[in-house]
C-alpha cells in the first residue's frame, strides 16, 4: 500500500509542479494587464481602490481579458484540487507509516527482541 500511495503522491506532486510552471507566466500577464487597466479608471473609485475593485472594473471594461481570466481560474482550481490530494496522501502516508511501525514493534515483541 505504501508504494502505491507513494506513486500517487509523486504523480500528484509532479502535476502540481507542471501546473505551477504554467500558472506563473499567466499570473504575471494577468496582474500586468490589471495594473495597466488601473490607470484608465481615473478617480472613479477613489484614490486607492482595493485590488478586487480594480480587478472587477478592469475585467468589466476589457472583454479581451476574459479568456486569460478563465484560464487562470481553471488553473487555480486544479491547483487547489491537487494540493488537497497531496494533503490527503500525506495524511494517509503518516497513518500507514504509524501502522507499519506498530506492526513491526508487535512482531519484535512477539519474538522476544
């Protein structure tokens, strides 16, 4: 069981690494475009509007950001799913490891070691 769990963990970790490699330039491009769109807002939302307010306003004004936003959102969703799987695998690994240690200790005690 531990070998199979380790294989699942390694596979999920690799997928997360690939995904993060794809997400980094998308995040950079997205933030750059949102910040560039901030200048076109003027004083409409006050002197220092929050990032969420700026993001919503820029997305509403720029339809060309829609596909980038959707791609970013899909990647962030998959990232969260992979991270949850990794957490489950780590918890399962610790439980299996404790169980294996307990069984080894019982076997050693039964042999009189």
